[in-house]
């Protein structure tokens, strides 16, 4: 009868210890498969360091990315990412580049510099009819300042039917159905993160105050009387 290669465990603790030891053994030469594969890198060893790595990521994003997402991707502290982003923003502020880095819509991304807006506008709009109509802009303003708001209420504010305009704004991704009115069951609309991005705003709190553009109280009274 042959002798076993290893002593047979006699107690429960010995069995558990041997099981753990077996689990810890990894077969040599076996590579991880599928989603377990991770690209190992040190941003500090890249030619431009962490700052250039941030620029590379911002070049490929399709929507604003948060500093926490950048920190996770580059495996750096959030505070360090924020410092780099602030430095990049200052670096591109003077207009010597045609682009800048901005914190808009809850995240960071590259934008064309405002000094070059006429050039970009001509390129984007040349031969195209992509601008919003005055009716669409007016309706969008009503939604932005009075949201959540129903179609009926928008129509009351503007004095015209807005069904077609609302459909256009929904198609453009500028507004969205946010909830239902508990009493009437009407759909209530609000603006989207894409609206903030297109307007260059970080939140609705950044909307300019509307009071300075309203007519005097006497004019409002005359309008109300005429409406009656």
C-alpha cells in the first residue's frame, strides 16, 4: 500500500486550512479572460503626464464627464484631477487656442472658445437650416423658467397652440416629459442636461434673471385687461 504524498487532515481546522491553500494556488501561464483583462499603466510615466491624459479622455467623450469619472479612469485622487482641470481651464482662457475646457452640465469637456463663435457658427450653419425658430426659442424659454409645465400652460403663456413646437423641442432633445400633473393628469415638461450643455450652463440656477426684461407693472395690467 503506497504512502500518500501529503498527510491526511484529521480535524476540521486542518481541512479548512488545506482548502484555503488550494484556492490560493494559481496555475502558471494562465492569462485572465474576458472582462477581467485590465490595461496596466501609470499616468505619471506618460509623455505629458496626468494633464495630457485628461486631455486625451476629454477629446473622445460625447458628453460632459465628471471629475470623479476621470479620477476613476486614471486612478488618481479626485482633488488632483480637479487641480489639473482648473489649470487647463486657465491655460485655455486667453483665446490663443480655438478651444477651452469648461465645467458645464455637471461635467467637463472641450468647447470651442467663445472668441471663435462667428467662425464656428458660419461653418455649422452654412447651407443648413438648423436654427430654432423664434416660436421654438420662446417656447423653450417658457419651459426653462416655468418648469415643470404643461402644454396647456405653455399655450396660455404664449397665446398660441404649441403642440408642434413642443414636438420639435422633444425631437431635438432640449426638453423631456418629467412627470404628470396629479390633478389633471397632463404631462409636464422640463429641460434636459443637453439643454444646459447647449446653453453653456452648469445648472438652471445659472439662467439669467428674467425680471429686468419684464415690462412695468402698468404695462402688465394693460395686457391683462386687453386679454379679458
